[in-house]
C-alpha cells in the first residue's frame, strides 16, 4: 500500500464560518482519503502577529458519478470521482489555510 499527499488550494474562512469545497476528478478513485486544514500566518508587520487559529474538517465524503454520454445501442459513459469536504473556523479571527489530502491506495 502506498501513501501520497496532495495540496489542493489555499482558502480563507471568517470566524465561526463553515465552508464547503470539492475536488473534481480525484484519482485514484478507489483509494482511501483523509484531509487536513493546515493554518497559515495571517498577521502583518503593522497590526501584529497575535494569532490562535483553530480549524476542523467537519465532513469528508466521496461523490461517484457515472454519466451516460449516448443513448445508442452501445452506451458510452464517463466516470468521475469527487472528494467533498467542509471546514469550520473554530477561532475568533479570520483564518487562512491550505488543504492537504492523503491517499492510501
């Protein structure tokens, strides 16, 4: 079994906010996925760097789509796997973070 780590994007959430995102065409489709929201520094040299960021990945789920592309006798299909996730900012200030996914296949 191999383990891979993917960085998808950098996101922001206001205090108390929960966001929902997804990753289209996630491969490998038959793998086991986990997710982590890694906080980034959000301070500045003028306003200071006092920060206490708390993030929680509240949901992680897979959407499997099979789409029929033709209605003829010989059907043609597309298969797509999406990884959906929700992250909640538990802290009292705006949070900037990166999403990392690990996959075991």
